[in-house]
C-alpha cells in the first residue's frame, strides 16, 4: 500500500491562501488580526499571504479597522473589484445570456440576446455562445478567472458532459471542449451545470430575501419553456448521485396528457410549461400574459389556475419526499406569482401530508430570469476564492 507523502510547502501555502481569502470573503472589512484569529494562522503568515493577494488584485486595503483599547489599528481587508471576474453563460431554449461578476459579487456586465435555439444543432449554437463570450469580455476588459455555463438539460457531474437537453434536441455534448475550441480561454476553469441548479445557487447567494442565510432549505422551480428544479438542503445544492436530480419538469402529473419533449406523456413540463401557459391564455408572450392577468382576462386567469393545479401536484410530491419548507418560483412563474401564489398554496396544502404542522412558504425569485446566469457567474467567483493561489502565483511569476 502506497503511503501518502507529506504536504509540500506549495501545497500548504495554497491551502492557507484559500483560508485567508475565504475569511475575507465571509467578513468584508476584517483586519489581518481578525483573519489570524479566524483561521488559526500566525499573524506573520497572514500578513505575508495578504500582501501576495493584494499584489494579485484579489484583496484591497481599506480604512483603519475599529479597535477597542490601546494599540495600533490595522486596516480593513475586502475582496478587490479589480481582480479576476467570474463569467456566467446561459444557453436558453430561446436566448443566450452572459454575465460578468467581480469578486465582491457586483455585476459588471450583463446581456441577453433572444435567439431560437430549438431547431439549431449544438455546434451552431455554441458558435453563437462563443461570439457572445468574446463580445462580453472585449466590451469590458477584465481578467476572466472562471466560467460557469448553465444549460437546460442533464449534466453529468463527474464529467461535465451534457447528456441530454430535450428542448434543444441535444445528446452527449461536451460543452466545455466545444467552447475551448472556439474561444481562447487558456487554462481558465469551465464549469458546466444544469440551469435550474445554477438558478437556485444564484437565488441563495444573490437574491433579496431578508437576512443572509434566510434561504437554506428550498426548491427553486425554474418555469420557462422547460421546467427544472434546484434543490438546496442546509445551504448545499443537492444534485443526486450523478448530477441528474431536480428534473421536476418530467414528473408525471397526467397519464393521459400530451407528449412531452422527453418522449413521455403528461409530464409537468407539457402541462404547465411556458408554451402551454401562453397557448391556453391566448397570449403571444409573457409580457402580454402579465398584462392580461392585470386586466382580469378570463382565459389568462384560467391558464393560471391550470398551472397551479399541475404545479401543485408535482411539487407536493417533492415536498412530501424531501420535507422542504420553501418553494421559490423562478422564470415565468416569478412573473405571474401574484396570481399564482394563493392557488398554488391551496393545492399544496391539500396534497402535502405535513402541511398542518409545517407551514409552507412560496416566494417569488428576486432574480427572475437572471438567476441562472448570475448563479453560473457567482459559482465561478466562488471557485476563484476557494483556490486563489494560481492567480497569486501567476502575478508573482510576472
């Protein structure tokens, strides 16, 4: 049996750099002494690592920190907005979105381009995605430290392969390799994930839901042309064994229903997806649907009642199985939440066994259709913070 080797100096420094940057990310305005106390590292080690991080534009010195009692006051430390950015990309069924987020979480650039991707082969759509990436980076020059790509399908967590995207008609697409062939990203990390999962993370990290940490156990339902769910338990995304969890859009709700894009009949997506809602409401788009609901249009209200019925049927299964207390409605569902909320809550209260003892909350997404691309960008930023040493080393080497 091979014995593990002792950690080398570089390995230890890499680990400690992550500890230091993580402490600063969790407590903006913290002092060097505070970082030392939080991490257990010596003040000398912290000072050295902070200096390296400042040189790499990962950290900035601020005002003198508050200090009770005598002694010299240290300066406050925060993540640098001038440092490497996270680039989020979302490949939607009817749009392509990009978003650049700096280390502080601020959005530096965001754009969405409507485009019908359903009838297009993967290589053609990915060529458009590559152009969108180049445009975003060129218009706002910033070092891209990581890329998150949100796609509407099953992504194998071990490989990052998009195994199937029914609404796009794609199977077994290596999105990461395809983008590397089209865009000069060097060795920048590329993370490919399901759009609903990224949307849930975006809502947890960047949504406006009161106190930080308010959303810890919830299901984020992305209701657009496809329907997906990001499941978060105790602040951690649940993806399933292979990364295929959360496909709430393909829960069967009506065995006699229409055929779904996945090939089965009566899936939630076929009964309550965006296309179905608009068709039943007689509305050309979501803006028109909202206008008709505001005007108490009979067909629009009936379509919303239908959505509540089928969505409640599917989500009651999720709540009964996982015991999650909160449902966040995203995408189109967030737009129509004022008319959907009470109907959906009534349906869930009827179907969820524990509803008498455990009150359910239904919240609209505060990021709406931006949630997935924001979550993808934020995931890239968090990966930088979790392993900053490559950026520090590159700066020192220069």
